[in-house]
């Protein structure tokens, strides 16, 4: 499978979320050889969309001559788009949002009704694409936290999407927390293998991955400088 990873974290390789993503990709590799390309979005020259709609009227050519032309080509050559990003203000980081905005050339101005909503008719064939979102955050709770980002992703990619949300993500880069993060990364790797083999992840496994690794109150106290993450309680 040709996988394009769009790393939306400004921390690039030091991203806590990317550690989770790499475990998922390792699980996919366990099932079969994968062709993976990773783009650190923050390093790319991506101008903001001006909303002029020129690209939607002239066959997909944007007024900006920047790295998005290459990225759009990479998207259309992929089987899976994997969006890896930390939660910023209940959404995706600005560089990744700018990239999403600039995918407008893939669509035309004409609209069609699909189900109970209208969508733009594509100017390119991306019907075979699948979409995966892996999002980590620094809060201990999943509920009342990831919902805006999840809702946006589902609307952007109404079919063929899979979503993993992981709270307490900073713990993955803390060596002293390995006693709880290593088993969680094993679950993520299992999810990757499952996805590669079946195209989906069991809901129970997704729920496990999205649950706190340690009690919410304990995690909050650690972040606030309360006590050692491995202290027995």
C-alpha cells in the first residue's frame, strides 16, 4: 500500500503523536510490506488559500506556485492518506489546516447531492483513497476534547475514514512512563496490523487505545508537578 503520512506537528520527528503513528505503521508492516512517504508539513512552503476559486474553474491550477503542486500529485498517487497531528485548540495545527484548504484544486465548482448534503464534484479521481487520522493530545480525557477535530475529519472525508484519538500523549516521550506507554503502543501496533489486513479496526480496540493510560486525576497531578508518574497508589 502506498501511504502518504502528513505530519502536522511543528515538532516534526519529536512529535509525541508521531511516536503513536510509527507504532501503527509498524503494525501495518507486520501484515505486509508498505510504501511509506512522510511529509513534515511545517517544512513545506504552503501559501494560504485566498478563496479566489480559480483552481476550481480552470482545471485545478492554483494561483500559488509553491509546494502544494507536488503534494497534490503525491496525494493522487497514494492509497492511504495518514494525517498525524497533535490537538491544537480542539483542531489541527495551522500548517496542516493550510494544506487541507489548498486541496481545493481537486474539486470543481459544480455540486452534487450525496446523501443528505451537497459536495463539490471532483476534478481528479481520488475515489480509491482511504483516510486515517491519528491525533494525540495533552489532556487526560478523550470526551469533550477531540470531538471538533473528529467531526471535521468525518465531514472532510465522509467515506473510507478511520480515526484514532489518544489522550495523555506527552507520556509517550517520557522514558519513565514506559511501564504504561509500551503496552499502549503494542495496542496501536495491533491496530495497524488489523487495519492492513482488514481495512478496519475493531471498535473495542479503538476504545482501548483512546482510554487514559493512568487515572485522569493522577495524570493531571503529574502535569501540575504533583508527584512521580510511577508512584504506586
